C-alpha cells in the first residue's frame, strides 16, 4: 500500500464565547484548524486534524502546520502509511522539530492502518473494549462565584470532573478561588486547578501552602525545573502539561520527581505514535494521565479518546473535548461525544470519523 495523495483543508473554528486562561493573561475567541486527507493506491483514505489552541498558548500556530506539510508531503508520497515508525522517521529527518506539524499526518496514517487491520484504534493500542472515558469540563478564569456557577452549569450536562483555570497576579484571589471551588464542588465531583504556567515558583509555593485544598494542580510554572522545585515543597499532587514536548521531557520529569501525572496531547508531542509511547511510559512509572488533544473538532477529540480508552483504568483520568467549546461542527454526529459525562470511542475500523469535504470547503493544497 502506498500514499498517492495528501489533501489539506483549513477551517476556522469560532468558540461559543471568549475563553480566558492563565489568570486572564491569555484570551481566545477562535481556532485555526487544519484537516488532512491521505489517499492510498489500495482505496483506503485516512483523516487527521491539527489545531493549536491559538498562537499564544504554545510554540505552534495554524499556518505553521500547513507550511510544514508542504515541506513533508513530497517525502511521504509513495510510502506505506501503515509503517508508522518509518513514517515518523521520515518526517523527523526531513523536518526536525515542529511536532505539531506532524500530528495530523500521523493521525491520518493511523486511521488507514486501523482500517487495513479491520480494527478500531483503541483495539490497535491494546484496549480490550471501547471503554467509557470520563470527560472533564474546562472552567474559564473568573471570580470564585463565576467559576462555581460555570461548574454548576457543567454538572447539569453530566460533567463530574472539572479543570478550573487559576493563576493571576492577585495571590489572595487565587487562594480564594481554590478554596471556594474545592469546598463548593458538588458531592462526588473532582477538580484540577490549572495554572497554565502563570506563577513564579515563590508564588506557587506561597499559594499552595496557604490553601487547605489538596486537589491536583496543573503546570504551576513555566519550566520543568521550576515545577520540580514547587513539587518538592507542596503537598498537592502536580500535573505537568505545557513544558512536556518530547519523550525526553517526560523521562526528565520522572527523574526529577516533578509530578504525579501528565497531560498527554498528541498535537503537542508530534502525533498519536509519540503520544502512545509517552502513555506507555507513564503507565510503567505509575503516573495518572489526562489523554486529550490541544484543540480542534470532534475528529481530533476522537483520536485522543481512542488512546484514552486503551489506557488502564488506574492510570486514566478524564479527557477534555474541545469541540464543546465550538460554535461550528465540521463532523456533525460523528465521533466521541459527551454522554452524561463520559465519551466512548467508535468501534468501526480506524478512527471512525469521516469528514464531508463539502463541509470543509475547497482544499488549500493538494500533493500527489
């Protein structure tokens, strides 16, 4: 089987409402998503999606994906998409770094590999069943009362796990947010306080040693070393996210005892192949993990839910679904969706989501 054509689409994904994180430091209103279709001489077609969460969240941006695909596509034409390790070696040779560029291409190849094997991706990655994955809400920064109100709204939709955005310049307000939300959660619900790297280490230590809450705290500082410094001085379990770009970053985090868990996001680490490697390492060292993507439609969300569903229960925390923040749906009715607080991956071979090109508009590039 050989890749014969790579087709690229660009679509804007407006959010339902403006979204603030990192204590209001970063604001997002729309996302720039790239859809990739890979065709083969065997008649199989695979789909992938790459969608950075804006251009200020991480060193990634929508136009960069499409520019990188232009560089990589000539070297992928003629390759067997089922040879995923080889595909990734080719991409790494021809374009070192830029992992977010490679993710939609890797995803589309996995879609083809699953179809060729007659297996859904969750089964390709070792899952015994299409497990239900808890879905967590994402609570934008605001006053304690505003954030609790948003949690109540999310609870009414079936969410029992929440990610609350904190991390402003007002230390007292962050303490108030954490204590109010932790103490005001509905019975049986859980929360992670996501700082999105906004605190300096001294602030993180001061805040976390001032609160009685012992919930998860995610990415308190900018760098891995700073987060490790904090982890050694507080009682809250630490979750790492934005500073984790490669497998070596995860290995270093384990060596430094910098965390008890990580976010595994395919678009950030270079695709499903790399994300699976990191997931397996996390299982081996006893981490708990949120497996989810950076952003995008139900296509990107579903790929991550396949990986989450194949993760052992003891190591799997909840996953976030970006598409519930969007005012458009380019794959209506397809993929993993929130059903009273859980999402279940499709059991059809491959990814189980097939976009309608008519909904994506004309392609912005075709390579063959």
